């Protein structure tokens, strides 16, 4: 069973800052999906198949990676981006990265 | 527009069972798998299992075999999950999520149903 390890666990970013969240898989995988979740809400599909943005996701978001290392990047952090982000591969989710705004 | 509507919050006693529903609209129910997922407060997301809308075929996370039973009613485009022998460890929010055709991507989610197990 694949284990997904996200880093950092929590982070704080200022408006306009570039943010990178990493997801490492315990063995090589061919894709990664990402979800955004805000308190009290269900996860929202955010990035699929490593780099494709889900409908409605701002283009300041991007995804990349291969093998065992994948990342979600935000160029120009905005207040609305504060949330918890989860990576997912097949049946497994990462433990989440909580992103807060300064 | 694809929509997944889940049943309301449940307060159940230890040892009891509960049946959650996920009513869908806006797409052809029989062409997709529906997954159920569990999220305990402040915790990670766990995949429980999925069921195919077309024939009711199921697959379960080994951890939830015997705990969760998935069924569908094609006539109403609704998926159900029965949870049995409830304990405090079953207190959580349960989501239904449509599994898209791409690589186990959960492309639409319900709002979740909170289950609280307490005497």
C-alpha cells in the first residue's frame, strides 16, 4: 500500500508569496490528484492527473511531479487560498497541509 | 449540473446501525462508481469503498469490510451506506464522492453526513 507524506504539515504565507506544498509517495506512482478543503466543507477537486486544473481553479495554481515526488504551487498567494490541501493517489490520501494567510 | 445530496446528521447509540444516503442528479448514475469516504474530526480522509451504479458491484477497503455495506437504488439514482455495530471510532463525517473516469479521481463530492456515536 502506498503511503503519501505531505510537507509541510502547516504553513503560513503572506499575500503575493509563492507557496509550494510537497507530496512524497512511498513508491513510484504515475499521477497525483489534489483537493482543497475549507473548514466545515467537503474536499473540492483541485488538480488532477498531476497538473490539470479542475474547473474553476485559478491559474495561479499549478501541479507538477513524477515518480515519488509531486508538488502543488501557488504563485501569488491570496487570502482565499487559505485551506487544507490533500494529495491523493488511487485509494490513499496524504495527511494534509494546512495553509494559513499572514 | 452534477449534484450529490447527502442525508442529515445522525446521533446513534453504540452498537446500533445507521444507513446514510447520497441522492444524485445531473449525470447518468449507472455509468459511474460512487465512493464513500470517512473523515474523523481534524483527521485524514480514508476511502471506505465504492459501488458501481450500473450493476451494484462493490469494492471495499479491507479496514471497513464488515463495518460498511454499500448498495444502490438505480431507480432513484441514490447510493446508500450501512454502518453496523457502531462505536466511538465511527464518529466522523462521511462523504460520498463520484469517481470520475480518470485515474481514481473523485470529481464531485457530497456535503458530507456527520455521524455521532454516543449513549
